[in-house]
C-alpha cells in the first residue's frame, strides 16, 4: 500500500522550487507567467507549489490514502499484523535505531503518543515494532 500510494503522490502535479530560477522553471513548465499568473498557483509545505485547478485532485488523493490506511488499521484486531508493519516501516524510515524516539514516525502517520496509548492495538503494534528494531540493533554488534 505504501509503495503504491507513494507512486500516486509522486505523480501528482506538485512541483518544488527553492530558488527564483527553479520557480520560473516550474511556471514555464506549467505554461504560466511567473509575474502575471501568481493567482493561479498555491503554496504547499516544503517549498512546493500546485496549480489551484489541481487542488481537488490533490485533496481527493490524500483523503483516499487516509481512508485506505484507516481501513487497514481497522482490519488488524491485535496490532500484530498491519499495524506493527506500519510502525516498523515508519520507525525505520525515521531512523529510530539511532534516535530512540518514535515521535517523528508517529507524526508522519498523524498519531500522537496519546493516540497510541489510547488504542491497545496501536500500543501493541508500536511496542512490537520497537522491539524488533532494537533486536536488529543488538544483532549488529554481536
């Protein structure tokens, strides 16, 4: 699911510009004038831009991804399946083995520590994922 969703996000008409030159290139790619057509674009986080006409597509895509994630979480009654794998992926992606904190991984999934503590399935899945990663770390040094 994560790989498919990432491909869909990568295909969205979002562009990123970190300099005036890059911004002009993005506007040219879209066939827009960088001085006259500013009303046709919107900023998104991390230096990104979208055309306002694409806003519904982008919102729809992220809403669908959220629903898919929630459905997969709901389908895991113990936290030992999808939930553990979800946390494992994000903990590894956010270098838990080095930082020792799950905060960035939880943030990326839209969870707080309180959210996880309030749901026994989430708490179990996170605990299992953390233990698995720490077990890998012990194996590295033996």
